[in-house]
C-alpha cells in the first residue's frame, strides 16, 4: 500500500526557500530521486533532504512513495505546473544575458550520419558568409528536447506519424529517397560476372547492411530501421528479397558509405547523404531511380531561437542548401 508523506507540523509561511525548487523540479520531471540526484550531481540523500525541507516549507506532501517508486501528490502536481514555466523563463533570461556579453553562437543537433556526410562538408560555406558566428554541432542518435537541452536547431528524419513531426517550431522539408549504390569499379566487375540490371542480380554481390544507424534508442523504432534497409527497399519495389553472395554488417552509415566507395559491396543509399558522391561519379545507381522511403526531413527550432539573428541566418542558409537536394536539382 502506498505510503503518503505526513503533513509536516512546521507552520508554512508565504515565502518559501527557492533553493530547493531545482531538486523538486528534477524529481517531478524524471519520476525518480536517483535520476534527479544524478542530473544535479548531488547524492540521493542530499536530494531527499531538500525535498523534505521543501515539503516542510509548503506544509504538504509533494510526493507519494511506494517503495523505490515516487509519484506526484496533488499538491506536487500543482506546484510542478507552476514551477516549470517559471524555471524555463529564468533559464532563458540568464542565457540571453550571457549571450549579450559573448560572441553570437548557434547549437545544432542532428543524427551522426547527417552530420558527417551532409552538414560538415557544407558548413564551411556558412562560416565563410558569417565568420562572426560560432557553431556547435552535437551528433547523436538521441533526439534532444530543444526546450531543455540548450540546443537551438535540430535536423531530424522522422515519419510524418511521429509526434516529433508535429511539435511546435517544426517544419517539414522533403521526403528521403533510397536506392542501391556502389562504386563504378564494382558495377563494372558485377556486369562482367553476369550483369547488374535487375534486383535479382544482387545475388551475385556483397550487400552492405547498416545495422546500427538510428536505433530504437533514438525514438525511430524498428519500422524506421526497416524502411531504410534492404528488406524495406525490396518491399517498396515489390520484389522478393534475394540472398546475396555475402553480407557486410556495419554499425554506422558513414562506414557503409566508405565501404561502398572502396568497392566492398552494394550499399542502401539515402539520396540526401549520397548526392555529392553521385554527382561527382564516386558512386553510381546500378538499379535505376531512387524510391520514396516514407520518411521526411524536418527542421525543428527552439521556441525562442529565431529571435536571434545568428539563428535566423543559419536557418535560412540550411533551407537554401537542403531544398535543392529535396527538389532533385544540383
């Protein structure tokens, strides 16, 4: 049976000690004293004492405990609803004050393959136009919460049904397309060994499988992994999956691209990431035009980010760079 913290006998006053509010907000948001203590870099016992002191100040229980589990009591729910926007506004104000004495900067978060294969080769173009702006890139499969992480801009590849595609400040750009890619040398070798003109001919090739890209920890789920994989492509073209001569399994998309460039096999290519390699002839499309994947690139913005001219400049530049890829022009 859950045990409710008893009301403390201390007589509450109108003004409370705000020093305990960070501990309460973290515990309320994370649903765990242990996780909150870890986030705040304090011991769990220290955090528990802060919560107890705040409950004494308020004069009511803010959490109910059932063994190791906690949940907000009715008073805690009311306090959390009031506190969250106040702390967010406070953090935003402090950030703005700090920026007033610092160089203009923009923080971007995106998935590693997009960062390494698309963003980094093009970012010098933005730096040449805006040398006064500092850029910080966080490449991670974990999708950051822009309102709490400090990131300004996110570039994401999600299905339109994903709730992230419908969050405020998010705009759809274009749909990703996929197709098998390989080096011209490997294409010539496969043609000499019987041809590479139809999907069934892939049985004579080594297929490169990117098994680690955008895993379930990023919130993509197995459906996303399948959609951009060999089984997903075969399903899209309504052809039976073939058993290749061999498989080459790799963890990351950029590894699959490197393997394809080295002629080690045929990879499943995402066109936005491969466009420059196809344009300069480093890779070719041996089996015809790309197919729609069903997944869409989205640009997400922190709620207050566009008020800053450096963020607005980067967003304008990103859209100018991205939309030609999506439209299929060079």
